[in-house]
C-alpha cells in the first residue's frame, strides 16, 4: 500500500507546475507605451516562475508562453490591418520579448475592440491529445498542463462577435462557456468597465480593475492603464503576484 501511495505522490510531483500561458494584448494604437512597459518587465514574470519554492523546487517545472495581439475584427480587415496576431508557444524568455517587440500597436481609436473574437481564436488554436508531445502552435492536453490567458487592454469590447469571425454572432455567454469548457484560467488587466466585470464572472477568472480617476477626461481609460503599467515598482510587484498565481493555478489544475 505504501508503495502505491509513493507512486501516486511521485507522479503528482512530476507533473506539478506545468502551464501554457498566453499574453493576449490589445494591439490598437493607444497601447504602444503599455506594450513597451510589458516588454521591459516581462523578465520579472519569467524570473518569478523560475524562483525556488518553499521546498527548494521551482514554482513551475515546465512553462511555455506566447504573445498574441488583437484589434477590431469588425473594421480592421477593411482597413488592411490584421485583426489577430498569433505567435507560437516558447520556453525562451528572449523569444517572448521578441514577440512583444514585434507587436505593433496601430489602428483603433474607435472603441469597442474585439476581445471576445480574440479569446475565441486563442482558445481554439488547437490542442494536443493525451500523452502527445507538445506542439508550439497548440495548447497541451488540459490534464497535462494548466492553460492561462492574461488579457491587457485599455478599451471596452464588442458584446457580440464579428460576422466575419470564426463564430459569427456568438456572445459573451458563449465565450464564458467556452473558457470554462476548456479549463482556461483568465486574468484581465483593464480599466474599470462593466463589460470586463461581466467577463470576469467566468469561473477561475481574476480582474485587476484599474481605477479611472476622471472618467470624463479625454482618453481617461488609456491614461489609467498607462499610469498603471508605467509605475515601475507597482507593475513589477503585480507581475510577480501574477506569476505566483499562475504557478498555484497550475499545481491546482494538474493535481485534480
């Protein structure tokens, strides 16, 4: 009996802390300074994942991450711009920084944007089967790696998906159901808005609702997010806490 128990414990220890992480970032014009802030601080997030835990092991035994960008699926194709930018998963922090560096903020200027379409695209990018080797363009099997999406945006979003999207007419409720079905842990960093509160009702979702000091001011939400990401000490602490949350989520998911 003891041998069996030890075997189970060893198996759980082996897979504890495995995660696929997608940074899903608003890539409209107003976001360029925030993208630079994230790029300059992404190493803090990665370093925290690699820090020893209380038992001397790393917080995550195996992580992969990618950066994906989104704009407005309703209008950007007409303007000759990509509405969705996808990148492969990587275990290399320098490659991750390069993905951030190549994310060009352009377009937008007319809220809302297409976060729901972007979530649909990212969640449905494909997944490997049980026991199958990891592939850079797919999520790993749900019981073999936690799946995390970290959203950063300064805008509201369309409550329905674009007619030319992969799921035309789908609504917020459909995306919430999809996220829960695929066991996605969602973290949202956005100015305080009702639409984000509604999305954050998703199971296993956290929402950093950034206060907008003067909602009537020009570009108030844009400035609120910029102030948040440009506060070096605060943003560094936020990324450290986020990395710890991802690690804890990974352990909880894998050991189910």
